[in-house]
């Protein structure tokens, strides 16, 4: 790992750790807390961007390459925007600094997960990313958040249990936790396949893939929408990259035998997610089941792992997903805070009442649907092309049908916002500084459009990683 990248994670984690202490000592306001946190994010982002320079440390545990730099920088930007929105909608809550502290520490864990090349560091990074979110899910401290917190905790514990059991089997056969050592020492043994099943199952829980998806919508709907933005966007994108490193660097010998199974799981995840999303009335649950469907789209690229374009599909969809899903939940959070809008009926006419916020939400919905020129469209192009190149045209067709089918509920939300008469009479929380909170959302909208047109950074990064793993 590059020392600058390690410093970035340390700066972010320590800023988050000391933020509640600073608040206790000086009783800082929400604006001051946001400023202190922003300084931590800016310094961390700068260190990540220059992490191609300087000496390396912890070489057996972490690696710093263009993948971790690119995705890490974008995750930092997304987390920074989440922090700004969350501070705005929860400024008067006495525990807001503790919430932001947990957000920053969880993001530091995500940065480490992106660069882990050893099963020990991977497991520790995964838990560093996940454990603060157990507290964050309970932030509302009501019956619904308690239920969500219990479900999330037990499913998270189950996921790490599955993963650690699979890792222990691999260690027992090879005597090493390093990905590179596993590639050299793996042999034809049924236990290798069993270990891979447990590791895939553990990641299945993390990314809400079928049939491990059942906890996701209840948790995303039951917690604060700002927390859901972290769980669905930032955490899942980091988990996609972590799983990619395992598949291509640690167990490629076994992973090739799972392509059909991964393809079936991808098809089921896409279809189940989209069908259940269409049946929902609450916007948060629509977005939650949409998150399940997008896990299926990413798994299409994993199923096509025999071709180098699968790497581009995974990385591009992770890049697009971290912004479009995070921002969609943040838009929902702002609508909920200002207007108390939860259901589809509540969204009637809100596009006219809030033209700028409605336009931004529409951009994120169109990117989720895969409409050009958004990054969501380009990512799906790479994902489905990879499936065709790998001889899985049937899977690409299922993906295209699901993508077209998903447009229905995204357009349904847009129809409610722009073509219906308003049902909510007046805002629940109105603020003269309301337009300021649109800036973080606008940043993410611009980045989605930029990466929908300017594909070189992601494609070049993917080409580097594909060459690194032997394509």
C-alpha cells in the first residue's frame, strides 16, 4: 500500500473519531462540524489522488493501484456529499456529530477494502466499514430503526461468519492468506469449491444478491435515508471491488466453474429486484429493491469473468452506482425532510414545488434506468457486452429486458412529480438556505454526466487491472 493512501484513510478515520470529542469540548454548531469534516475529506482526497507516488508499506496486506485510487477518490467524494446533506437535515439533533463520525470511519474502511489483497486485511476492512453502520442504522431511535438495526446486525454477522469459514478452509489448504499465494497453491480439491461457495455467500449478503437480499429493503426503509445512501451506494460499491479482487486474484481457478451459477443468480437478482420494486408504494422501498436489481447487473459482469471486458463492466458499474444510488437516496432524504414525502402519492406535484431538486432527482432516476448520456447507461453497455463476449447472450437479453422493465417505476416517480397535482399543502421543514443543500446533489449529477461521456479514466483503469490479472 502506498503510504499516501494509508495516510488518507488515517486522516479520515481520525477526523471522524475526534469529531464527537471536539463537539463535547467546544459545543460546535452544525456548520462548524461540517467544515471540520470537510477539511478531513479534502485532505484525504488529495492524499488518495497523489498515492501513485511515495514508498509502499504493508505490501502483503494492501495494494495501491489505479483501481483503488479511482474508486477510492470517487467514494470519498460521494461520502463527502452524504455528510453535507446529513448535516443539513439533522443539524438540530444532538447526536449528529456521532453519526458523521461513524460515516467517516465507515468510509475509511471502504477505502481499505478497495485495496485489500490479503484475506486478513479484507476481513478487517470489511468489518471496519460495516461496524459503524450498525450504530448508524439505529440513529432515529424509534421502533422502525430498532427493527432495521436488529435485522442488519444479525445478517451482517451471518455474512462475516460465512466469509470467515470459507477463508479458514482456504488457509487450511494453502497455509497463506495472501491472494497471490492462493493462486499459486490452489489445487483440485472439493474443499476449494466449498470455500468459494461460503465466500460468495458472505459477499452475497453484503451486496444484497438473491437469495440473500431479503434484509436490504427493510433496513434501507427503516433507517435514516442518509444512512441508506451510505449502505446502498458507498458500501456496496466497495464490496463489488473487494469481490472482484477475490475472484480475479485469489480463486480464479475455482471461479471459472461458477460462471453458470453466477449467471443464474444474476438473472434472478435482477428480475426479483425489479418485480418487487414495481409492487411498492413507498419511494424508499422502490429505491431499495432497485438496489437489489443493480446488484444483479453487476453480477452479470462477474458471470462473464472469462473475458477482459468483464473487468470494465464491474469497475464502471461500481463507479456509476456509487453516485446514482447514493444521490437518489439523498434526494429522497431531502424530500422527506422538507415535505414529509414518503409514498408515491406524496410525490404528486413535488417536481413543480421543488423544480431544482426534482430535476436532480430525475437525473439520478434516469441514470439508474440506464438512459444516455448518464454513467448508468455506459456501465450497462459494458456489462451486457461482456456477457455477449463470454457466450452468454441469453443473460445479456435478460439484463436488457430487466433494464427496460425497470424504466416503468422510475418513470412512475417522474410522472407523479411532474404530471400530477400536488397533494401536500405546505412544507414540514422549510429553510431560507434550502438551495444550498442542492450543491452536493448537483456535484454528483455532474459527475454522472461526465462519466457518461468521458469514459477514458475508467476504461484505462480497467485495462490496467485486466493486464495485471493476466488477460
